[in-house]
C-alpha cells in the first residue's frame, strides 16, 4: 500500500459537500466525467480541497485498465484514503464501496459517498441512493 497524506476537512465542508451533491443531482453517469470514481473524488475535493484522483479515462475499458494498473478499485482507494474497520463507522462525506447482486446473480460494485444513513452515487438518471447497509467497505475522508 502506498503511504498517503492525511486529509483534513475544510471549515465549510458540510456546505461544500451539499453543493457537490446538488451539482450532481441530475448529472447522468458518464465514464471519466461522472462515474463512481470521479463522483467520490469530487466529494473528497469538496470536503478537503485535495485532489485524490490524478488519472483520466474516457470509457469503461480505459477506466478498467487504469484501475488494474493500481491493483484494482479497492487498492486504488486504499492508496489515497485510510480504510475504516467497518462501514458502520462511516461519517457523512466518507467514501464507501457498495455491493449488490443483479437479477442474474452478478455482483455489482461501485463507490459512493455517505450522507447520513444512506449513500449517493451517479446513475444514468442522475444521483441514486441506498441504505448504508449495502456498503461492504468504507474509507475515511479527513476525520482527524
């Protein structure tokens, strides 16, 4: 795991996070523009003022390739944010990995941002949310 610089939340982080959620409420999912990684990184930037995603991609194949070079999605997030022992310990503004099963039994995983007892993530129709109980991993964003 790569050492990371601890992040600190800015004084007006609640308003900045709320603005990030408002700004993306109706924005459709788009690879490299408003995918789960970009959305979560945008929330981290809003809360802390720090950019944590220096990579770019324009489509799914490029995103998969970029994340594979970092060891996968979880390893990529582990390299920039400290992992929490349990998703139940996530605070508002933290990043979580949500996992659900699809209709044909496939597993779907994506990054989301915590706001209270639910998570938010981009979808083709804009932001969607679900219960925090669907989170399987969590990373802290500037708890110090």
